[in-house]
């Protein structure tokens, strides 16, 4: 298993530096919040959470092509090998270059559009409660509780279960393809290193 990241040379620093799991929830900038919330609710326990993920590539060339960290003037990206024990990480690779291109988005958002009149017919208090589904970083247990108490959210979740292929089509072993690849460290005490190549 080879994983690569491209980082600004100025941030590489000490060769022995270790990187740890993100403790805070990473809010998506490339997919609607409702989709991110449903993907997290649907996520199998053996797959990485996008909310605590580190993004990587299966080749140094793709890592450089996909690099997105801000560069200061005069800085450049450096491709690095991710150094980590395979059992200390959960990995997923999508079939698309970026999650924003995943067909789930169009399918689920289309379903929501077709059924949006149900939301217009409920009370303001219920709408406020439902709005949590569309807020960033809604936790899976909170979504499950909302699903248990609200028929519309139950329908949304059932529809997402039927329509979504996000996790079922994700690969657990990185392939030499352009598919988005991300990993999550298995615990807060686990770290990874970057080896300049």
C-alpha cells in the first residue's frame, strides 16, 4: 500500500515530524452539507470518516496534480510518501476524482427536490428541527435520532440507502487511478509521517 501527499516545502520542516488525527470535524466545501451528513450516517464502521480524513493519492504525480494547500510566494509543492502502518489506517478510494462529482449528489438532491413540498406543509417548529439535516457536521447519532422522530427524515434516509453508491463503490485498497483517496487514522494516538521523495 503506497500513499502520497504533496505539501508545501515550507511546511515539511523536521523529517521526524508526526501528524495526528484531526480531532475537529472537517466541514466539506465541495459537497452539500445534507449529502455529507447522509454519507456519514451511511458510512460502514470499517470505512474512514471524511470528517476526520487526510487526503492522499496513489502516486506522487497525482499527489502533485491534486495539491491544494495554499502556497506562499516562492514556495512549491513536494511529493511525499505517507509513512504509516497499514493496520493503523482506514482507507477509501472513490471512482471519481472529487467527491463533488459523485452521482449520489444528483440522485439524492433530485429526490429532495421532488419531495420538497412535504416540507412546505409542516409547522415552523418542525421546519427548524428538520433544518438540522442541512447543517454542517450533523453527527450520525443526531441524524439517527431525528430519523426516529420525523417521518420526512425517515423517508430521506430510506431514499439515501436506496440511491447511494458512495460507500459500496469505494475501494479499500488504493488503485493507480485518479479516484479521490482519503484515509483516517485508527485512533488519536496514531500518527503518520511524510518522507520526501
